């Protein structure tokens, strides 16, 4: 069975997406403290995380079971 190895960018992107999820969970207090910048920070984190995850795409899709 062949397992796919993911690059460092993939795991870094998932970590950033986890931080973006935490930002969403605490959006109320963050919005009170930072105003509109809380939403801007969330958008930047989500975009950076997705860009890193998507940059890990290999040329061939994995074989199905």
C-alpha cells in the first residue's frame, strides 16, 4: 500500500487554518478589542492557510482503493 507523504507546506497550512478556526471561535471578544481588524486577520489567516495547503498538490492523484 502506497501512502502519500505531505510536504512541510501542507502541515504549516493546516496549522494556520487551525489558528483561523480559533480566531472564528473567539471572534466576539476579538471584534470588541480589534474592531474590523479581527475579520481582516481571520481572512488573511484563512487565505494563507489555504494557499499553503493547495500548493502541496502533486501531479498525480492518489489511487483509489
